[in-house]
C-alpha cells in the first residue's frame, strides 16, 4: 500500500496522555524506516495553544520531505 499510494512521509498523532497508541510508534517507525519513509510524532490534546507549535513542526517535516525528493 505504501508504494501504491506513493507515501512520502507519515504524521503520527498521539493524543496527549493516551499511552496505548504511543506504544505503536516505535514499531511503525522501524517498518517505515525499511522503506526510507520519514515519520514525525506529534502530541496534542486538541488545544488551541498547540496549533502554532504543530504548524511549525509539520512545515519543517514537509520541507525535509521536499529536500529528500530534491536529492533523488
């Protein structure tokens, strides 16, 4: 599915304080690493105060993906 949908990166959202989903991150990171696909973990509780920090991190992540594609 990764190849079929041409996945270039994954944003993994974790609801703050919800450890159940946080445990899956490491396995997902390892599997995506096998394909050379970057992943970013963001944590929030849908609070308005998180918006700016998330925007900056996601924009940087997108730039990383663009740089990776440029180097190919």
